[in-house]
C-alpha cells in the first residue's frame, strides 16, 4: 500500500480478518452465542461477557486448544454463517446521516494519519 487510502484499507482489512476469526472461534466454542436464546437483554449481555472472558482466558493461558488451533492453522477461515450474514444483508441497511458520514470520514482520516506517522 502506498497512498493513504491504500494504507487505511490494508490495515482495516487485516483488522477485520482478525476480528472475524475471533468471532468465529467464539461462536464455535460457545454454541449459545451462535443461537442466542430469547433471554432478557441483561442476561444476554452477561452471557456475552462471560463467554468472551472465558474465550480470552483460554487464549492467554492454554497452549493447545482445538478451536483456536483450527483457526490459527487456516488464517483465511470464516464460518459459513458469517458469510451468510454479510451476503443476506439488505441493500442500504446501513444508511447513515450526512453528519454521521462526515464524522466517520474525519475519524478515518485521523486513523490514516496515525498509521502513516507510525509507519514512517
């Protein structure tokens, strides 16, 4: 990547891949996350917090874990249901206001400048 946009896009894509893999491991290890029952919202928050805490604990303290190993061995792996979620998203479902769009553009520019400074 050479231009500011390419630098931002490259780093954004790399980060997104890591996040998608983390969610993939998380959903594979904790089936309740994949098919969240219709519990009250406060209980769902607790389930998410508890499973993410356990996820992070296992990742930091276990040298061999079959779920992490499956993803570590295949860096491009994405769960099928993750692809379906993205592919089935209705067109225009992420519409944002002009103000929100401008705020995001400012944020993106700030991140890009930070990346360029960091790489220099």
